[in-house]
C-alpha cells in the first residue's frame, strides 16, 4: 500500500505531473531541460525529481556533469498510465509543454546551462 500512496502523492503535484507527461513523450530529458520547461530553480526541480524517483516513477543516470531522467513504470501501474494518458490527452497546458519541449531539446545543454546560470557555468 505504501508504494501506491507514494505514486499518488508524487502525481498530486502539477509540476511532477507535467514531468511524467513530458517523459512519456520524450524517452529521456536532461535536468536542465526540465528546469527550463517548469521555469523553476534547479533545487526545486531536484526536489520534484527526488519525489518521483522515490515513488519509482522515474530513473536517473549521470553522464559527466549532466543528469538524465527517464520514465519508469512500476509493476502493475500500466492501468494508471493509460488513465493518465487518456484523461490528460486534451490538456492545453500539457500540449503547450510539448511544443515548448520541442524547442528546448533543440538547444544544446551547454547553451541551456548558460541561459540558466550565466556564462561561468559553461564558458564558450
């Protein structure tokens, strides 16, 4: 029962639901891309990602200085994901997120880093 509660609590936040929805469309996204999408600080995004990981909804991997996230579907959660996809299919906000993400993934990680943290983050 705890796993079910963790999943439901994780999905009860709008930004975390946006992340799960984004990762259902994009195989993998970098933390900087999610920060850009959500328009939050890195620390806030990290807290959201930690909650989603604890619930077993996402996995992460580190590649150098970059952290990538991928959707993970806990055992028995397929009906939940089917319901989410169906109930959110016509969400104007999520459709806007997908359009924004198409632009965001076209920007290099280094450029996103400079945009978010300044030139000292990733000097040219």
